């Protein structure tokens, strides 16, 4: 393996002292003190038409500055999905709409000088609704008489097969080979359907932003967002103002996990600040965040697998039904990952078919959550593969070794990309030994009557959206030769500021401390699509490498001038991190003198900006094993330990990579076991607080053991691929497998709560 | 209502609304380390000390601190910096939003226990949610920190 100086090393996050000591670095800590407080009046009905809003009493309350209804807002539809323009998500939102589409949909905005006045005004507004029957069951949504988006100005920018009059957001089918013939001639065919519910990202910092007009009459928005450049566009669309009028700043943010890849609420304070000329602040309560932000899409996925007797998986059919909820943000794109980031794992198949249908309902609008659709697809496919192993009376480990993707294979189910880096086979081998998996007895009955068992799964993800995402980086040399690294990617706690500084330090042969980073400001930061789709380490990392190369050339140009060697070929100058030296005559200038010299009689700007995009999206891989303890009397499942081995290419920062993995795995354990989203018959969310929506606590999880099995990705910076999303994909199928091994019951509907498992065991009469 | 209290060692008085929560009061006094993550006393982000005992400031009325010593992370900067070193090496700070409440409990814990078990620690910190880290790195950092303090964590 290559020897590195700054990467593949543990470096504390550049902001760690500030964060652990509680410095005021988040949106709410830095906002101006005279902000108007903005809140939303929300509908208690899942589907209704707002007939009349009587705001006269509320307007008289002292401190109330304005109350805005659907009559007062711009009339062009937009999407709040943080995606590259033109967005595949339909333009189906208004800031406020008369048609109410889910419980919590916005009816009016209230702005006032203090919280108490605003709360009072919210209670004083009288709304007349024409209540309509809601459409809550996504399996009945297509072509239902109830139309969630009846409007004529519903607008897709990209044709993804949607038709609002049919409640259809997107639809497509992708095939390779003759799936019907392959399934018909397979020795064993299994046909199963899986259901996953909405899941809340539940970042500890809820959604928040403030907006103000600056001295130039422009609107500045400071927001806890993963996608500042997309916020700029979305706000400009929503407010119908020019993009040049909008500036977005991202300070430190308290977690995202995809939730802040959607412009969930920025348009509200932005609109109020634009309207009143006064600074305006809005923060979502936890209840609001759970009720109206954009959780993971609910899915129903049918998987049909055809295999030969000896365990060759010959055909894979995967059909996803996707519940968009009330609005379509991220729907047409998340769904594609359910097949594209699962089927390629079984690359030996002769034929596959991946089809999907995405529908509107009157439930919470779903959005982006770590894993972005791959998570649902992998739960379904991996569980099906475990079920197939059972049907074949074969070890699930052996079945995977026979069929899984190997390095250098071409992947027909992954846009014919080649797997240039893949150690999945080694990952699986190691996880089998770490977990103590035993083909003969994956279950043990303990003296107390509980059953201990192990379950396995593998997973993949991508690294950036190929041929779409753009990452740009600017690096400047300053006095005394320290560097400033400007990125448009947003560190949301993952540590990308530090990881990218490590990559820059490696290229510039300096210490990580010599590289200064900062937050993102759309006025001054170079463009980046944003931090999502597992893109920062891979794509922005590549941009860092490219920028450093350009910068070194620039430094050599200036060195040549300063050394009086203007005619020298730049290749004859050598940069070693400390100085630039002429190989011909030994003349040398230090980086320190160069930095200072750039500020004296100089015509060469010592900075460089480069962009990168990627024609491929190299998958990282993982194998995971869950060890659980089931109490057959109650159905209670305790997670005793989780073992994972990961191929994310070169590990840039081992501590940060490990914590990414541990954090993602524990989120997924929540998804598998406790995090439940349930609606009342009228469409009201039941799990609207942390009391009912149960995140794993530190008592709920046994040790999570993470190891790495690095490959070297030739297209990545120093061989790196992504890790952030991958890690959430393997636990739910591994846990479902462990539950089967313990009880003989396949629970095909997440989460596997004690009640559900108890009922399932009872019906099987165990 | 008038109250007199010591905030991070400094004596002050304030005239406050009887219904005001301690969380809101502390932020109004510039203690921005104190964070809120829920409305249902489930997350632990708002943890501060009243008379050296950790409490959830979102669930305590501000009037209750009358005559009391209140400590926030602003008043424990040296200890926090020391612990931050171990958190940083583990990458356990992550988004950091849960850190202040968590650190308040860790600092209370290191004062209370000399040789806790891992289970004691988990129990003590069970009210502190973290969505980023998955908790393992917290434990690694705490063990190192205890070691540096001449204490040990038993497994
Ligand atoms: S804010 Fe969640 S416990 Fe106080
Ligand atoms: S570090 Fe983000 S919630 Fe704990």
C-alpha cells in the first residue's frame, strides 16, 4: 500500500474543539437578535380546500407584523428538492396553497416581534375548510378517484413518466436479457413482497433558517442546509425573484442525513424578510420536524428470484411501488436506487428487470434520507436472497459467494460500469469470521429460554451522481504560505472540511494545520451540487486534487519570476511542500516567501479553482452480520452486536470513517427495530415526538464492530470511494435474517417490533 | 418575578416571567451552548447543572434556580477542552449539536465515579441521544478521558 503523510491518518475534525466546548456556531446561535419570529399555521385535515382565512382578530394582536395566506404568495410552482437543475422532481409546490394535501400542510404564515404574540395569533386565525376524503393507502393510489394534485399547472421539468391526474409521479422499467424466459426455466423461483415505512432522519438540530435584506437590497439566507446553492435557486423560484438577489450562507449544521437536502422551510422566512424588509427567523419544533419534513419513502417492493438448483441466481425481477406522499420531491430519483444499487450485487444473473411506480397520497411528503432508496431496495433484495438460500437448502454465505459481484466485472445493471475496485468477497469472508456465523447452527437456545441468532447481508451504494454532480474547489496561498481551502460542499458533521483538507495537505505536502477551511457562502464559495449522494470525499476530493495540481503550477510560475528564471521550463522547477527549487541551478524560494512575495509587485494570482464531475459512480461495499437475542415469550429483540466490514476504497481518515459507519449502522438498527411511522385513519401522524418515534439510545445497541477491507478505486482521490450512505443499508436485512434464524418467521414489514414478531410467531405456532 | 442565582459562578438577579423555562432563560443570558432537540424531555441536549446536579433545562422553570448555582458548558471550558481532545481523536464530535448536553453529563460523571463499568456509563448517559455517532466513539473517548484523569473504566 502507498505511504501517505496526511491521509489514511487520524486527524481530529478542525471544528472539534469548538463543537465539544459548546461554542456558538450554529444558525440559532449567530442570528441577529431583532428577527421577526415566523411560524406556520398548519392544516389539521389530510385533504381539504381552504375556503376562507379570517385573520382580522389575529392581526390586531400587538407584535404581529404580518399574516400571509395563499392569496398573497407568488403563483408559480416549484420543487423543494435539492437537486441539480433541471430537477427530476416535479414542480408541484407553492409557498402556500389552497389545496391541502396532508395533515400539517401550510395554510398561513404569521410573523411577529415575539413568540408569544405569534402563538396567540396562530390560535386566533379562523380557517374555513372544505374537508375532503383523503387518499392514504399508496397501494390504491394509482388512478384513484381522489386526485392529490388536480392542478393544471403541475409541471415536470424532466419526463420521468409522471401524470398528476393519475396520482403518478414517476414510472419506468429497465431490462436486460429475457427475464420471463429465465424465470420460466429456473429450477427454483421465489416471489416475495416487502414493505418498508417512512423513516425520520431526526437530525438533532431541527430545521431552521433566518433571512434578511443586506445593504444592497439583496436577500441573505443563513440556513442549516446541505445544499446552499440549491437553496438559492429554490428560493428564487418560489419568490419569483432573480437568483442574483439571493445569497445563502451555511454555518455549522447539526446533522442532516439527507433531510437538509430538501429546502424544507427556507422559503418561509425568506418570503417574510423579502416582504417586510425585516430580518426573519424560523425554527421547527421537533413535532413539526417529524410531521412535515421529508422522511424516507415508504415502499412496497416485489422481488422475484430465479435460480438453478446448484445456487446460480439466474434472474432478478424487482418492482418498486413508492409512496411520494403529498409532494414529489426526490421521488423520481430515490426510487431508481432501489434497483440500480441493489441488483448489481448479483452480477452473475443472466437477466434482470427493474420497474417502478411512484404515487402521490395524502401522507407526509417523503424526501431524501441517507441511502436514498438503496436502503429499501437492499432490504427487499437481501432478504429475498436469504429466503432463496433457505429454499435452496444452501448456506446464504455460499449462495452469495457464487453470485456476487467481483472486481473488474462489467455491471449490466449498473449502467455497464466496470467494478474497478471491489473487495466485497473479502468483506463477507471477514464478517463471517467476526460474527462467528455457522452454517450448521445460526441459532442457539439459551438457558433462560431466549434464542440467540445471527443474520447476514451485503450492500452497495454509489459515490456521487455520475454525469450530473459538480464539485468545485478554490485554494489560495496567503502570507507566510498558509492555504485557504474554499469548498461549496457542506460539512454536516461528517468531517468533510477536515477530510478535504487532509487530501489538500497530501497534495501540497504540508501539514493539515496549514490548510484553513470555512463554511459555505454562495457569493464566495465555488459551486458544488452539495453534500449528498455520497459525493464529498469522492467528487469534491477529486476536485481538491485537481485544484492542487493547478495551484502548484501557478506557484511555479510565480517562483520562476521571483527567481529571475522566466525562461525556465516549469517542469524544471520542483515543489516539495516547503520550497520551489530549480533543478538546473539549485535556486530556490520557500513557499513562505512566495506567499509573501505574491503581495508585492506581483501580477500572478496565487490561487486556483477547478471543478470535477464523474462519468462513473464507483460503489463502496459492505458485509454486515447482526447477532440478536429474541425472547420468544414477548417477541422482544435485543441487538447484541453488529459486525461490519467495509470497502470504501482508501480510508482517508480512519476515525471519521469508523464513526460514519457506526452512526449509520445504529440509525439502521432503529429503522429495523423501533422507528415506526403510523397514521390514524384520518391521516394524522401518531409518532410525532421522540416519545413515540423511538431512536436507538446507547442502551439499545450492543457493540458495533467496524473493520475495513480497502480496495483502490482508480477514479477516486488517492483511491477513495464514499462511505456515508452505504453503512445504513445492511442492518435491516441482516436483522430480518437473524430474526428468521431465531424464530423461523420472515418478517417482511419493517420495523420488526416485538408486537409484530410476537403475532407472527403465534400464527406460525412456534 | 425576581430571582437571584449564580450563573457559572457569577451572582446575578433577573426579573422573569413565572412560566419561563430555564432553557429559554439561559439562552437569553447568552449561554448558547445549551441546545434543544425535543419538546418531550427525551433528548438530553439541554442538560445543565443546578447545584452541581444535571437537570434538563427544558423541563425546569427558570424560577426554580432562585438561590441556586447554575452551571453551563460556558462555565466548564477548561474541562470541556480537555475532554474535546479525546472526542476529536475518535471523531466523536460529529455534528456537535448533542455535544454540550452530553459533555455536561460526562463531566458530572467523572466527578461522581472513580471506576465505573461500561454499563454504569451507558446508564448514566442513557438520556443523551445522539443521531450521528452511534455512541461507540463516545465510549472510546470517555475511557481515554477517564484514564487521563487517573481513573479506569471496567468492562
Ligand atoms: S430539549 Fe430534549 S430533553 Fe430538553
Ligand atoms: S453528534 Fe450529531 S447528534 Fe450527536
